[in-house]
């Protein structure tokens, strides 16, 4: 066709010719492969429900999968929120779940989470979230029934009904703490239900069901990116600003031990370590008035990973771990005081002679002499403080927590046990030198012949990178082997028979975790 013939065509003929040519063009692969809005939205919602109901307690999947699942619920139900009342209900519940889920995601990056979880409202939260998930499943069932009726299909959606029944059974078994064979059958049933649900959107689409996605101000990609960025920023702020305890650091008063100079001299003459003596509160120094004798024990311990050394011994290759640096010095002092029966003022002191880096929380657990209740009883509440030096100034603060605490521990050897121990919890700033502190208490004799056996278990945090954040005290209460290496435990004790102090037990060790 030449230009003259083309110009002589009418507008109608030209439009018909262009349409005929367009119909002969090959299809756009991207357009042909594009998933229709209805199926895309409901598949996201179904996958979100699946990820929220599945729990894998390894590799942090119990946090990652629900995080992604909640986002998929939000994006999926957002597109179909105006289709019918059932999907509208699912959308509102998805928004509520997102607020709670992402709030907890950030909270878990702070040391506050343990205290907040102890609140009654937070203890009820798992049950509330389970109820919301069940209502959401019912909303999904209602939405499917209404949508199917719209295109003339039978309203029954057996997959959604089965999912609701399955969820109820799971909740009942969880309340019963059931761990039997039925659990495996329910896992198989769960995947069968998901497969049934996955077929419903395509079936409805083939019957002619289609939607116009609800209008939104932000694209799915923008909304998802904003949520990920906000969560990442919240977690980063948690690590930077809320990974340690708030400590009331104040410059040390130079007049703290004024008027007790003679007692200081007497204690030093009897062998009281001066480094420990300088750190005592006035009341703890005064508590040593009338001292009869002093027994001390001091050891240095490593908290680093050390190095592997292989040697030849008697023809065999022997592998050992050696440590070039001992960072932590633990000193225990027992001061005998006058009275009708024996009374001992016991001081456990620590000092970091090499800075290991402080990343969050530290703790000390004590098994005092009176934990052998037959021989000794508690004579006073524990006292003490923490200190550090910076730019020639000594700063001091009370412990964040100091006192007895009841807790439940689990052990592969002893099972579940209820314990009550003395704990001290604290944090140090990232800068400073000679980080140190002590805890003191009195032990009163009940019967003659019992050993003084007083333990200190120091737990040091090795890294910021842990999720959820756990404090050193929580780690110690769990009594875990801690193979992750996030914490290291050092243990030692002062042990002797008061009537025969030469039987002093030189005992102490470091638990180094890889």
C-alpha cells in the first residue's frame, strides 16, 4: 500500500486496520505471566496465615517467619478489604496483628522486654493473639463464602472450615502441653488443608471472579520497605540505647571512709587486700569493727577463647586450650567478728584487670555460706556497689538489682527445679578503666563444725548481637550450656573450716563457651 492509498482511507478503516495488525502481534510475556489481582491478594493472605501458624524454634525462624507472614497478611487483605465484610474484618485484624507483632519485634531488642513480659497484660498477650488469629480464620471463611456466591459457586469452602477446626485442636493441645504422636498427624493435616486452600482462588477465578484492588496511597513495595526499615531502625536503637541497665553513676566522694582510719589500718595489718578495702561502702567497712581474723582468696580467670595448643606427650598428640591473658580477678574475703557464736562478714569482690569490652549486662549469682542451712543462717541483707575509673575520676553506682530472687531452672541432669539465689545485676559504660565492684553479707553460725562455702558465679556478656536480647542474669537463671558463646561464666568459691582454716579449698574455674 502506497502513501496515496493510505491517505485515502477513512478514519474508521484506518482504526480497523490497526486493530487487525495489533491482534497479530505476539503476546507480551510479562503481561501473560502476570497473576490476576484477586489471586495475588488472596495467595498472599493464605501464605501469611501459614507462616503465622508455623513455629520453627531454630535459626530465629520463630521470629522471621511470623514477621514476613504478618506483612503478607497486611498486603493481601489490603487489596481485598472492600470486597465483603469477611475480608474487611480480616484486614482490620491484620493491622492490629502488625502493630503488636512489629512492636514486639523492636521490644525484643531491648533489656526492657523481660520486665514488660512480666506484666499481667503481656502474659495474656499470646492468648489474645490466638483468639485474634481464630477470628481471622472465621473472617476468611466468611469472605470466601460471600465471594463464591457472587459467581454462582456453592458457598461452602471446606478448606477454611478445616483450618478453623485444626486451629482449635492445636490450641487445646497447647494448653494441655501435649507432645505425643498426634502432633505429627496434625502437621500432615495442616499441609493437606493448605493445599486445599491454595486451589480455591484459581477455582473462583475460572468461574469468573475478579476484583478491582482497593485504592491505596502507598504501593506494596513502598509499604513493605517502610515496615522493614522501621523495624531495622527500632532494633538498631534497641541495641545502641537499650541493651544495658540504667545506672546512677556518681563521682566517688573522697570523704567516704572518713573517721575509720584506725579500722582501715587494723584490717590492712591482718591481711585485708587494700584494693578491696578502698572500694567498700562506709557501712561495710564499719561492719568489720572488732575483727578477729581474716581469710582471703584471690584468683585471675580468662574470659577469652584462648588458643588451641597441640603437644606430643608419651607418643600421643594432646590438644589443650591455653590462655595468654586473664582478664577477671575475683577476690573473696571472710572477716570473723565477735559474738556468742561465730559470725563472718563475707565479701566477694571482682575487678577487670584487662578490659574485655562491655556490651550490655553483667551479673553475679551467689551461693552464700548460709545456702547450707544446717550450719549457717543469713545475718544481714546483701550490700555492695560497682565502680569504674575514667580520666582520673572514680565513679560509683548501686547495683541495678541486688537481692534474692526465686526462679525455675531446667537441667538435663536434675530436671525442673525451683531455686532461690542471691543475684546482682549491673551494666558498665563502654568507656572506662578498672571496672569493679563487690557484694557483702553476714553469715551466722547455727552449729559447730560446718564449712564456710561461699560461691560467686560471674556471667559476662560477650556481644551485642543476640536476638531476642537476654540479660546476663536471665542467662544464668536458665542454667544453659550456652553453646552460642554470647555469655561466659566464671565460678569460684571461698571454702574453709573455721576451726581449721588450713583446710582451705583452692577451687575455681572458668566455663569458656565457643
